[in-house]
């Protein structure tokens, strides 16, 4: 009996030991779990777990907008390169103003804000600024009809306009406090005219704007010119969401590496290309290219015309506008060849080798035919073709936005002349914020269509027989018959 009791006691002791051992393991595991719960993931760890970088930016020419072949803009290109370095998918949310950007950071729906931000107390309250990655010159812009101003003293007793709440307003306040106490200005609210618009119309003497903003806006305001640059530049940063010091540090390393490798300079160059006006060839160059380039391409344009039912001279005019009939032509957004096909467009029309002249021309013709087919059937020619050419350049969605603006202004959305007037408005914030696809370089399709029409008129005027002669020479300067010449958007 006693032996049984002793054996039971020994068993109970062993069982108690096992229980104590299990309990100890459970305590250790619980401690580890609680310890990990007490140390939450960093923002970078959260992003890697999601597999994406969530960016908030502005729908603006210097930041992010939809071009004819996809997203464009300096900040988009820069953030895309950063996301690629982090091996994360970039998710972009474009908002209307800086207040909405700060709200996205504050609520945690965005990891990073990128819109050429000059960080101040408002930004620091919701996030962590990176180091500066650029210094933007600040320009004083005036109307061409005025005597050229040279310095800040020239602004005394003049009507200076600036956007309310902008970094330029902060800069003027600083200059007034340090240099020119007499300096005054009018701060324009968001729903008022653009400062450059007032200067262009002669309703203001001077406007203060970013240099890169002016590179885009000068196409819209031909009477505005640069008077001088202010002594202070504007430092710009990204802002990571609150607590994201690791993300801000990673961005700083990215900027340093991109600057050293030349990648930052490449992105800046691509952004500069986007803001430039079209480089129109003069009549003499077109004359030379008709003689020396067109003869070896004419049969290819004619073959594409037979395939699509389009006029070969229209295809040739589009090809000249796109590439000046150069097979090796390439653009910053990846378009290639005589008809400047993107990878997506080439794939959509079955082109495997964009460097092949025949494939490129045939693919461009098929793509243009598809765009023409997408134009509402009730629209008559030639407006149908002119609208399609605009869509070929800027994208069908942006063309539809311009047609919406035409309706808003009581114009005919089926008339090319009326839609052409609206296209440049897609580059003005007071209008592109009211349409579905946002900002576009709307002056470009307006100019492109008119230039294509002029090239087409010349080719029609010369005649097929004369064009087909490889030894053709044209002694007189080329001209466009007055009955088909369209007014340019200069």
C-alpha cells in the first residue's frame, strides 16, 4: 500500500514537473508575443508587408498627370524610381490641394506626400520631411508690353499678384521683412484667376511663380515673360507620414544615390522635355525632307493606306509631325519610330518590331484608324479626323474632357474649331480640376492638329506624281493654300 502511494507520489511529482515546464514555456511564449506586440512594425516594414508605396500628390503639370501614354510628371517619375528601388508597387492618389495631401498623411491613407513641397509647420505637424532634393528658382513675370523690371525695388508701387497660401507668398513675406518693407501684393484665392493669366491680360503688373511651373504655363500665356529671378530659391522636399523616420531616411539615401548616379538629372531632363513647345520645322526643311526622305517611305504609307482606308498623305503628314520621317526617332515616354508608337500601342496593333519602318508605319496607321473609329459616328468629316488626331496625341480621355468643357462653355463638342479652343484649358487648374482626367498639356494637340493639316495641305498641293519622283526638286518655297490653312495656336 505504501509502495503504491509512493509510486503515485512519484508519478504526481513527474506530472507536476511537466506541468511546471509547460507553464514555463507558455510564459516565455506569451512574453515573446507581448514583447513583439509592444514594438509595432516600422512604416517601411508595413509597406513591405503590403508590397506597395502609397503616394499622395497633386494633379498638376510639375507633379502627376495622365499623358497620352500613361502617367507623367516630375514627382511621378521620381517616386516611381524610389518605389522601384524599394521593390514596391507604386500606388498614386492625386488630390486637389495641399490640405488634402496633409489630411491623407494624418489619417494614414498615404505613406508619402510628393508635390514639390516646401515643408513648414503645417507639414511638420502631420509628417516627417526629407532632406531637400531640389532648389527651384522663383521668377518675377511681367507682360511683354512693359518696361523690363530688374530687381525687387522695381516692384514698389506696382500690382503684384501671387497665389494665396503658396510658398511664393511666404517668400514675399520674408523678402518684405528683410529687404523691402514697402513691398505689397494681392493674394489670389483658389477660385480666382491664375496669377499668370492676370499678367498675360494686363490686369496685373507682375506675378511670382516657380520656374518649373512657368515652363509649362508659358505656352498658355504668350504675353508673359520673365523679368528677373528673386534672390531666394525654394527648397523642396517629400514628407513621410508621422513616425515614418525610416521612410524619410530611405528617401534621403535614394536622393543622394540618384544625384550621384545621374538618375535625378535624367528625370529632371525628361520633365523639361515635357514642358517644351513643339519644335516646328520651317518650310525649307520640310521641302528638303520631301525630296530626300519621303520617296523611300511613300510606298509604305500607300500600303498602310490600303490596309486601313486612310489617305496615305494624311499618314505621311502624321508621321512627319511625329518623327520628321526618322526611323530612329524616340521620345522620353518610350515612343519609337516614324509613327512614334509606344510599347502598348504597338502591342495593341500587332507590331513586334517598332524599329522596322514597314511595321511601324502600318501599326501607326492601324492605331490612328482605331482612334478615328472611337470618335462618335455622328461627327462628320473632317472634324472627325481632326478630333481623332488630337486624341492620338493627348489621349482619348483628355479629348473627351475638352469636349465636356466645350459643352460647359456653350460650344459645339462635335466641332474641331470649338474643341480646339478648349484643349489648352486642360492645363489651367481652374478648368482641369472640373473634368474627369485632370491636367493635360492641352496646347500640344491643338498645335499638332493644325501643323498636321498644314503638312497634309502641302502634300495634297504637290500631287502624287510629283511626290513619287525621287529626283524631284522644288525650287519655290513651299506654301499652304489659303483656303486650307488653319490658324495656329501660338
